[in-house]
C-alpha cells in the first residue's frame, strides 16, 4: 500500500504541482475523518466499548525497565538514519544521475 501512495502523490505533483498534492491529500484526510465520525454516530455501541476498555496508566519511565523497549530504541537508532538517507537521497540521485523527471521517479517508487 505504501508504494501506491507514493506514486499517487508523485503523480499529483507531476500533473498539478506540489501545492495541489498537499491540498488533495489533506482533503482525503478530512473526508476520512468525516466518514469515521458519521460511522461512529450510527454505531454508538462501538464508541462505548472503547470507553470501558481502559488500561491502567503507567509512567513513561517504567517502560525503560523492559528489554523490548530497549530493543525498539536500538533498532530505530540504527535503522532510521539509513532509511532516511535513502529516502531523501534516491530521488535526487534518480533525477541527477539517471535523468528521471518527477513522474518517472513516482513510477519507480511504485515498484514493490
């Protein structure tokens, strides 16, 4: 699903400009909120179950006692710089070195 979203936004930018991509994706987001609110109002039993299923509140500092928390921290610390390097470097590489325009980059991003 993630690759389709990138190619969809890239296609919008290619056809209508980057401002339109922000506007169109924002409109889709607001429409999802409106549809969700209508759905919840028509099915009040779903919203009531959320209110009754509360978890005990814990201070954030207690999470540091768990090994799983540290595993997530370490994995994110090591993997995120690499991921963001490629995320921001690949479009400029494809544009400068391979001569792809924004529509071509959007098509390449859509390949799984």
